[in-house]
């Protein structure tokens, strides 16, 4: 039986990697501004950081085709990767 090995905080079975344009300040604060998906760019209208240990999880309001949607966006600082959950609710 093969063993499952976890490397980092990204679970490819449940998370989708996405490109993000973000703002960073000299105090280490991060603010996502745009999320990319399937060649499209979506504006983040608001983002609230939820406390976490290994990742930064943002609850975002994102404008997608003139509609505002709730999107959970995670930043994995050790891997320098942004992800969203793989589920139809986000896109």
C-alpha cells in the first residue's frame, strides 16, 4: 500500500492554485487585489483576513461577471502560492 506524503500546506485534491495580484506593505500585511482563473481576472472588492497558523485565509467579496460572490482565498507563505477551494461555489 503506497503511503501518502504531505509536503507543505497545499492539498491538490481539494485546492485549486490561482494567480493573484496582491499588495504587500513593510509590516508584512497582505491584501489580495485581483484573482485570476481560466485566463480571466476578477477584482477583489473586499478581503477580511481570518486568523490562522500556517496560511493566511481571506474571506473575499469578488466581482465575477457583474455579480458579487463570496470567495475563500488562501495564501500559503512557505510555498508562495494562492489557492481557492475546488468547489462550484467559488467560480
